[in-house]
């Protein structure tokens, strides 16, 4: 069973991942290809949902994205907070 991080509309890392991808001058297709090279069976549609915050990202995908973008988890989660 793979563990997932739940993204909800007001608590999402998708915007940060989109920013990191653009800073890396990568397309969604290029990110997906890199994920697939790391044994993450992801499609462009799924990755688009990750960036839009409508897909519950697997922890293994998060680890792979940190590697792809050469970043740390603090950057991925920057500005994310849970408000009651």
C-alpha cells in the first residue's frame, strides 16, 4: 500500500511544484518523463492534477520530485499551512 498526502483546495503544494518546474525550465511532459525514469508510473494528466491540487500525491512521487527539482521539502511546502 502506498502512502499519499492529501491535498485540499486551501492546503496544496501544487503551486509550489508548478513554480519549481517553471524555474527549472521544464514542461509537464519532461517532469513526467523524469518521474517515469524513477519508477513512478505517472501521466501528464496526473501530474497536471498534482499541480492543480486535485490529486493526492504519493510520498514516493514527492521524493522523486524533490530530486528532479534539486530542492528540499521545506521549499516544496513553503507557505503551506492549515487554517482551522
